[in-house]
């Protein structure tokens, strides 16, 4: 289970939410780049822009030298071509599907050539194999977080976007998720762009920290 060495994030855009416009500049090397700062400053909007869910007003976005968006050059890759593994803050697990089917949703959406991991590999890595037959409403917060991360990994991502992965978890579960994210960084060499307002915990994980 290995990927190419982690590339960097190169983000220099102007974003808009409602009537507000704000610039965002991120230059992160390999590993984990953390966006930190108070709520409402555009951290989630930055993830959405990288994923292709929010179009910047201007500027460019590149990951590992691959240009995802460049307003001046007319480049705006659709989300499915960007291959982002997105772990949303609210997780967005499908309540009517089992854990196994939630995980396989990401795998089924991936292009065949990007299906480099199998369900049993990811379930074993994340220690969620005993949960596969259960529904999301029966999971603890930490279990649901691991399932959401597993779905992102099975989508064959070129990079991961993680929005507040430590929020709403008690201290013990936060420690577990911190350890898990570190294992993902080390095992898969995927670049990670992570949003958090918990700077002390992020500092233990991140290779680069960017204030927004």
C-alpha cells in the first residue's frame, strides 16, 4: 500500500462567500499542511475550492505540480478529475447504507486505474472490520470518523482534504484520530490539507501550519 511521494499544495486565490471576498495563500510541502484560525475565516471554503466545489474569483490552485484551477489560463478541472479524498466536518455518511457500502461508495466512484486499495485492506488499517455490517447511527464519533476517512481513502485520492477531523470528539477519541492521521501520512505518503482551530493538537501533526 503505497503512493507516489507527497506533493505540495500551491494555492493563491481570491474566494467569495456571500458578499465577502478574501484572499487565500497556502504553500505547503509534502505531508500534512494545516489551516488554522478562528471560525468564519474561509478555511472550509479553501478546502471546497481545492476539491472543485467552489470556484475562486481569481488565482490558481495546484497540487504536486498539477494545475487544478487557473483563472488566467482558463483551467478549472471538474471535481471528479481532481481526485480529492474529502473528509467533511459533518462526515456525510449515508444513513441508509451499511458501513461496508459507505466505504465502497468511494471505491465505486473512483476511476478503475485509481482503485489501488481494497475494502479489506482499508478496514484492517483503520480497525473497522468489525463494523462493516452496522449502520452509521450505531457508531461512536470516533468510529464514524474512521469510516469517513476510509471512504476517502478508497476513492483513490491523489490527496486528502480533512475539515475539522478532531471536532466533537472527546480527548481519548481525539488522540486516536491524531494517531490515525499520522499513520495515514506515514503509510500512504498522501499529501493532506487539514483544517482545524485546535492549534496545539495540529502542531503535533502538521509539517506546515498556515494561519487563515
